[in-house]
């Protein structure tokens, strides 16, 4: 075991290289190994001395253990996430593996390098819907009971947060988001604005802002960020596209 | 009025240039005018052809109107915020001014360029306390009633969100954060971990993680990000400093 190994858990941002921070670029330049989900590793240019380890979805803990073993053997490992690694991404899986792994792993240097998370990229493209108090909820029920998700959404509406939904809908979970829209319709006015921001900053980017009454489940997939405005969120109509923002004043 | 003017509302991140995105750097290179709060404008290097317009705190709407006037006159204007401009920062003020200003302002090109917001920089330095569902609450009551803030904090605890507090305490508001700590003690266990992350990524950076029972109001000031864990948030003790993270599983 070498003392020179390290792990950086790095956020690549939403898609465009123009949103990758210099410290992430620098970590990738120093790495011997890059680990992550296939489409994120595909964003890293191959070069001599760098081993790419793309892996499938839903193997986060295996990936984390692999990274820790490589770093313990003296390798310089970057784990890549899209967005920010600390928001519904690889940082937590790494720390779960560390928490439950051999004690010598705790001597490793581990840095989390933040990135532009999906909700902030989506918010920026649409205006500033998260400009006032807000919350972020992962709609995947792989690791938490669905009841808890619905309970959190109800309390978030009661608190009048703007709400950012990560992982709103997938082929494996086609119905949950429909239930969330139903719940929102019971709790909010028909004209509450909802942003569907898909693949922000990539060539596939689309943005749609609709009132709650016109939102349908098929407007979201796994590449979509959904942001529900608070009761105060407003639209500014423009020829160049509407702007969605939440005023600072809550009175 | 020239058609070539534009406004970019840019996030400079928490302090280190290593966290400024390339698109923000590029916008600053193309700007004729930079507008913002004095310490943020001070982060932009002077150069020929660039006019810096530093202004005092709490003049957000004046600053926004000034930016819109300059852009309408054909200037290329960057409004700088620390962190992310869409999170308790200048993007909302700009859109408030646009919403209430002359119609021709709506023809201007306006881009929001996201940045690494304080809570994500703080979370990354401490581990991944925001790795599960979370909310962000601004504790300044300049523009909202204090009752609403307390109500939101109570509902956030009930939803078992991790909670990021922006602007926890200032000289003008010395007592609010003490009231929040009191409220948290009524609702949470004594050992609920709280992160106080001050001036992250700057030479003044300090990090403290304490149990709720040991948290005191003077641990926070206006440069401090406060993150309260959820009921699931855990500590990993290490020689190199404890890691704070919130597991993905909520069961």
C-alpha cells in the first residue's frame, strides 16, 4: 500500500464543458484512474497513463469500494458524477463504503469537488425559480419508501418552498410522478408554474414551463429536472422565451 | 439604444478561482461593465476597456436597474454574485427590476450563469450532508416575516430534510439564529449534527461540526453556512477530520 493514493469525487456539471470547474479539470489531469457511470466516464478524454473504468447504473457501492481499493494501492482516482457529487450522486455511496470498510481506508485523502447541480443549471436557464427558500427531493423510491416521498412533498408545499424534483420518472418507475402531480393538484392552485428542463446545456436541451393544470407525467423522464414554483413564483412573458422567477419578498 | 448589449448574471462560486466555471470567466473577458457588491467586484481583475461598478450591500434593485440601462445602451454587462446567482443572490433582483421596468428591457439578451453555491461548497468540504433530500432557507428577515421563517424550519424538521441556512446571522440581526437553535432543540435529538462552515475555499476557511446540544449562536456570522443534518446524518471519525454524510437509504 502506498501513501500517495487519493480519491477525488468530482462533479462534471449538467453536460457542457463550459460548466466544469478548473479544480475538476485539474484533478482529471492528475488522475491515474477514472471511475463512474458509463455516460459520465465517456465525457473524460482518454490519454496515456489514464485508465477509464466505466460501470453500469445502480452499482454505486461496488464502484465506491473499487475506488477505495485503488486509492489504498497508491492510485490517484477520480470518481465522476454528473452535476454535483454531493446531491443524489456518488459522494454518499463513497462515504457509505468508507463507513463500513476497513479502518485503514480512513487514512486516505478524499476530496469532494463540487459541481453545478442539475437544479441550479435548470433554474439558471429558466430564470431564477429557486431564488427564494426551496427544497430538493429525489423521487426515486429505490432506497426509501414511497410514503415518505409523498409526506415530504406535502410538507414542502405547506412550507411554500419551491421544489426541485430529481429523478422524477424512469421506465422502472413510470407511475410515481403521476401520483406527485395528483398530490400537487390537491394542494396548489391550477396556475402554479412547473418547469420541465431536460438535458440542460447539452444539444438535446428542452425547456417547458406549464401551469400545474396542464402538466402531464410524460413531460418528464430520467434526464428531466422538474421545478415546481412556490405560491409566489412569477412568469415574465417575452418574445425570447418566458422567464420564471421567485421574488425575494414573501409578504 | 444598441441591439448588441447583453447582461450575464454570473456566479463566482464561494471564493476560490478554482471553482469559477469557464463560461463565467469567458463572460468576464467579453464584458465592458461589471456590476456587483464591493467584495465580489474586487475579485475581477481590472483591464483596459472594462469599467468596474462596485456598490454597497442592500442596493440590489438599484444595481439591477443600472445593469438593464447599460445593456439597453449597448454595453456588455456582467452582474457578479458570490456562489450561484439564482440562490439568494442577484438573479432575482434583476428579474424583479425587469418585471417592473419598461417593456423594451424584455428584448435584451439576459443569461444566468450558474455557480457553486455556498451550501454545496460547504457540503463538499465536510463530506456529503446534503446527499439526501434537503432544503435551503434564508434566515434574513429583511424581506419576509420572521414567523414564516420559523414555520418553514418547523416543517423542514418534520419532513426530516437536511437544512442549509443562508445568512444565518448578522450584526443587524443578532438574535434570530439563537431562536432557530432553540426551535431545533425542541424538535430534534441533542446529538443532531450541525456544520458551521465559514469562508469556504478562502484563506479564512474554518469548519466545525458539533452536536445540536453544543451549538451556540456565536458560531455563525454572515460568512458562515450552517447545515443541520437530518435524523439520518452520520459522522465518520478520522484523524484527518470527521466526515459528515447523509445516507441514501431513509428506511
